[in-house]
């Protein structure tokens, strides 16, 4: 196609968009998508390019991150790091931080590491070690009222913290599981759930511990959340995929076969955000959409290993990955989407006009044809003259 033909095509595209606008309901504006248009790392967190495993928020709205390189405090501008120091008994007990529990009423942060539990005191800006946990690898922490559950690679312990947190606390021997690998701890209704190999435990007042096996699913259970449209069923994230579990019936459905599931976030809109070893998945109804790392796309996930999906008090979602933190963009006016991701060509479009239709699809007209990006931000079409 020569320059004259291309110019005529551009004029045709421009006129078509303008003429069809009132007929097809084309409109300008921002469409908030139920799925991310891309991902970004906020300022102040870009220096964090190592594995981040967990996140919590304190009452001052600071974000605390448990990472491979210690405990990090993010204030919106930068990071303050807390690390282990062999010369300081009041430092963090180990730099590999797997889990966090914030105790606002005591002014403390409980920090689960690969070598025991440290408790951070906000008033003194120092740590003390929870002596009963020794040097155990701590994988899960959960506060349930006045009880603190500590899940380790060697078993499960419960501490009564009604009198506060202090170094010499002893676990309750009546609520303990020895010699079990506890990978997660979640509150689900009136019960507390603990993921382990080949199933999970539930603990309830009056019932004590009950083990729930998974039959042929012989893998570690890494996270547990209730199914939102079914008050009795649970989503189980395992080393071999996503399973739906119904009490008395066992596993009733399986998804994402052979993809290790790291963590769940149940959205208020019914969507289930799923962090895995192979990217982020969002399940809505019967559909599942995947988002992964793409080496040539700066708006993609920074890494495919997503350890935790965390939502703060302002509904911002933080993805803890093997290469730092990423936040999803849910509005197209806040992201960069290369036209080449739709056209498959490195030829530019030289955009001259753009608008949305009534379905939320974005239409772009330029010197190299017409591009339509669908409202989900995931796909589109390229129209050109032959």
C-alpha cells in the first residue's frame, strides 16, 4: 500500500468513527475493567527486586512486607528494612520472613521466619524472640481473638495472648499438633483451618481438631478460603492445583491441574484471585483468566511466582512475587498497552482518533488501520485494507 492509499484509509477510518458514533453508542471516557489492564510497581518499591512472600497493613496505613531480605516497611515513598544482626539481640531473628500478624491492641507485629518467631514492638522499634518457637521454620500465623496460632514445619502451636505478647509465653498443650507440616492457617466461619500434607485440619470449640483427607489428591494444601456462593464448601489451593471441597463429599471439582497454588484473595464481586507458581489467575463463575510475565511487556507481571494477593484498606491490591511487588491497573487510562500486542506487528499505528463503544471496547484509528481492544483488556482485532 502506498502513501496515498494509506492517507485515504486514515480519512476513511476517521470519518467512519465520527459518523458511526451516534448510531453505535461510541463514547469517550474511562471504563473500569473487572480484570487488570496491566501491572505496575509503585514508586518507592522499585528497589525491591527480590522475593516477597507476605504483606499486612498497620493502623497508620503503612504496608509491611515479609521478604527474602528481611521485614520491610513501606510508607508510600520508600522502604525501611529490618534485618538480622548477629551483634544485636533485639534485631529480627532471621531475614527470611514467611508470615506476619499485626496486633494493633498490643502495638506489636508477629513475624514468622525460617528460624523462629520475632515480635516487633512499635514503641521501642525493637524485636524480641518468642522463645517457645525456637528455631523452627514458621510457615503460617493467625490471630483468632485472644489466640495466636503458629504453624511450622514441625507442627502447630497455640498461644493465649490475652495478657499480651512476651518472650517467655508457653503454648497451650491441649491445642497442639506435633510432627505435622502446617503450610497455612485461615479462619473460615466458626472454624480455623490448617493446611498440611494430604489434607487439612479444622479446629472448633467443642470439636477440637478434625482431619479432612483429600482422597487421591496427595499434595500439600497451601491455602484455604470459603466458596462465596456456597456457605459449606471450601476452595483448597494445593501443590497440584485448585480443588473445591465439600464436607462429607470430599473434592467435587478440580482446576488448574499441576499448577501449585500459593494464595487466595476472595473479591467482593465474587471473583477469586489466585496466586500460583505460574502467574495470577482470576476465577469468575466458570471462567478463569491468566496473567503472566512477558519479557517484552513492561506492563506484565514482574514474575510468574505470586506468593500472596493482598488488599489494603483503600482496596489497592498488592501482588507479592519472586521479583518484588506489583499492583494491577484496572483502568485503561492508567496503563501503557503496546499496539503490537494486538497486531503482532512492530509497525506503528500512528493513532489519530480513539473512542469507546457501548460495550466498553476501545477503538483506535490511525495511519495503519483500525484496532479494537476488547473491554477485558486481554484481546483485540486489527482491521486493514487489503
